[in-house]
């Protein structure tokens, strides 16, 4: 069934249900496990999956991602208020206190606003260039949510020749065998750059003196968060809702061997017992490039809820706060059964890649949002040595369900 945009807020009549307590993280699984983010990572780019879950490379969140984390925190806190008090003014008043809490938990967040946003870098690779760079799959966006999982192959130790030309020092054409390999400037998707400029208010701060720039950027950042909350109120009236669960960890076992688990932003239950899974999208990523990945995530949640609770969710809802628009999708049992088979195949492909230590890069437009380009063969980099302590199976793949880190809440790749 095709997803259809909807705009009216929900009607009154939701049965008040006391919010469930935040779920406790389960013990480390003994066998393979998947979260929607890590499963989508492998489909998007096996090498990205390796960097995040095997190498566990650090990722510094962007201002756009941190703003998403802040807005999620405000919306969770909003539903702690009595229904009548859940107004736009109340949500806006929560922004500064929730930001203070985030900075207290993660003091390094303040450094994000101490300097100008990163340089624009080179434009993202074209489809043709991406395909010629690896031949491992389509380059126009994330892999579809169903279908066979391509086998991953070895990553050459020194990396293939970038699509833009031969690597200096390769001895090609001019006898420059000993010439050093020059670093490649980062590829930034223009939308990623604009999202960062928007999150820090750069367009409005051109004439701010340097001594005041940091405070001005933080003020613009908080103002942008309030603008996103206004987008939320344009599509929903929280006074008419009482979510059954918020920020809840859900999990289920598939075939007594594969653990599926992830955090859902919100779960609504109607008087008739129908389930609606709601996910907030706050980032500046273009929807046409990343909506498939977002729907993959919601289908994952729908499958887990169906297997764990015996009910297929009636609706999967994406709330795009920047666009002030909602997108609803209604899955069925047959579709979720097919999706389950896809996840089993995906898990098997991940385990094969771990045993052989083979994770290929898969270039696409999403490369322009990736923070690991310096280590990627597609950009002239070399991956770090494979961790010798990483087991062939087990918990290495996903010890942090549905989170790369607490601050990458609205990362297009996270």
C-alpha cells in the first residue's frame, strides 16, 4: 500500500493510558541481533556498518543532529504535562531547560557552536561516478526495504582508485611511483551543508562580531528547535493524545536465534486496541533520498510489535516537523512476513561478512552525509585493521540498539 500524506490532527476520543515506564535495556544477547538503524546501515553500505558496529569508530554529532535530539527530548517531556497544558508556548518553554540538561550530560556539545560550520567540500558523487567506483549497487539512495541481500566482498587493503581519477603514486602514466597520496577533501551533500547552516543560524549571523558569535549561534540553534516544534503542532494536537508508550525499547526473537530490538519514539493505542507507531523526523535531509530508509525503520518496529504482541500496527506515521507534514503507512501481515525473511537474510549476510571480515563500500548520495570518508576506499582512504577481538557472531553487531550514540537521534545515516 502506498504511503499517503495526511495533515488533519487526530480526532478526540483516544483512551487515556498511563505512559509506560522507560524500558530497561536487555542483557547482551548471546547470538545475532539487529536494530533498525544497524540493519539499514548494512543495506546502505556494508563498510558503514563495519565502522559503526565492529570498529565502533566515534562520530561527532552535527548541530542538525543535536537539534533533533533536543526536539525529541522536548516532545517526550511535553507528554508528561497534563493534557490541557500541552500548548505551543509550553513546548517552547521546555527548549532551554532541556538543552541545559543535554549540555550537563554531554559538556562537549558546547564546542559545536564554538566555530564556523565545516567547509562545503566537494559535491557528492554522481550516480554514474558512484557506480563506476564500486559496481556494488545503485547509487541513487538507500537500498529498498525488501528483496535479496547482496553479498559483501573484500575491501582491498589500499582501496580502489577513486572514481575521479588515478591515485597519485600509483605509477600510472608519468612515472610518479614515489609521489605521496594527497588527502581527498570531504564530499559534502549540499543538503547536509544547508542543514548545518540552518541549525546554527549562519545565514542570519554574518554581521555578528566574533566575540559574540558563539552565543548568537546557540541562540539561533534554540530558536530553530522552537520552529520545529511549531511544525509539530501544525500536524498534531497533543492535548487530544495520551501515548501508551514513549521512548520505549521493544524486542522480539525470530526463530529462537535472531534478536530484533529498537527504540520507538511513540506508540499510540486507540480505544479499539489499534496500534500506531509514530516517529519524529526533524533533520534537514531531503525526503526523496532518505524516506525509504525511514519507512524501513518503521516496518522494523511494526514487525517487532506484531511478533511480540500479536497485533499488526494499524498505522506507521512519520512526522516531518520541518515540513509540518505527516505521512501514514498501513502494513499488512503478508508484507511483514516478507520483511521478516528479508531481515533474516540480512542477518545471515552480516554474519558471513564478519566471519570473512569482508565489508565493501557502497557509494551513493548518502556518502555526502557520512563522517568516515577519510577511511573509505571510495575516497582514497584505507579502513583500519579489522579488530582482532571481534567475534564472528554475537553481540558485537549491535550492543547499542537503535543508537549510534545518544546524540545521533536524527542522523540520516543513524
